[in-house]
């Protein structure tokens, strides 16, 4: 297994982790076919914040070709979280916004 990982470029590992975080957050936000079955905003907040932190830390390490769609996906998740919340967070206090700044629709 170590040898297989050694052959994978860092950008591919970062993008794969980001996509997995995005997918998990979408499930926890109720954005999948199952709808609200697995919805859990507390868990979604953690996943979106982790994604924002990862992108903030790695944006200079990956090309804009990779970073741009990931940032767009992150913003979509942040907006979906805001919509799903009964009592929305103040601007700048939503998941991941300490890394991205306030997110508006």
C-alpha cells in the first residue's frame, strides 16, 4: 500500500480528500437522493469547516485548475447549510467562514 501511495501526486491526494469531504457534507445536508434521511447539520458543519480549512491550507499548493471548482463546491455547501438552518448563523460565523470570509447568495 505504501508503494501505491508513493506514486500518487500530492495534488491528487488533496483533491480526493476534498471531494470526499464535499460528498459527505452533501449527504449530511440532505442534498442527496435520500433527502433528509441522513441530514445532520452538526455533522455537516464539521465537514464543511474541515473542507474550508483544507482548501485554505492547500490553495497555493494546487493549481487554480483544481482549486477553482473546489472553492465553488465549498461555497455551494456553505449556502446550502445557511438555507437548511432554522436559525442561520451571522455572516462570517457559518461553517468554514473563518477561512473563506462571509458567504452570501
